[in-house]
C-alpha cells in the first residue's frame, strides 16, 4: 500500500510541474553587472534576465523561476542534461532578445550544453 501511495504522489508532482510550466526559449549571457534590478551589486551566478514578455516594468525583479531544458532549437542534437535549475531574475533582456529567459552561463550549463546557445525551455515560478 505504501509503495502505491509513493508512486501516485510522484505522478501527481510530475503532472503538477508539467501542467503549470510555461514553454519558452532559453539563452545565456556572461556579464552579470550592472543589472537592471540591482545596479552594480553582484547577485551570484544562478541568475537570469527577463524578456519583455516577463519584465512587466521591473515587477519580476527578484522573482525565482525553475527552468528546465525541453529540447534543441538548432543543429546541436540532444542539448538537455535532464536537470532543472532555479534562477533569480536580476536583469532585463534588451529589446530584440532571442529568449524568454536569458540565463547566466552557469545556470544554462546546469540544464543544457552551452555549445547549443539557444534551447527550448519550460519555466515555472518558485
């Protein structure tokens, strides 16, 4: 009986994550300061910049998102590591940004091969 409850709970957690995840595009950047949210203050390396789609006049500053690679967007086959990463929004991705969430290089490397440069992602607020 206990094993069935564990399996059921695991399935529910998976369904919860996948049903509330928003699809988007992920890229990475390497210069972390200054940032639109915190100026010259260093905020660590598991950070990201929000696209215009998420920016909302800076209301997203400091918000945390769980990001997971879901697939390739270019010729690099199988870029995803299968892991997810939690990042804090500290910056605004400039207009014309190719991504929904522009991750720090360190965060990107947790979820995908940096050689890919651009990936499909799912993201959820934490």
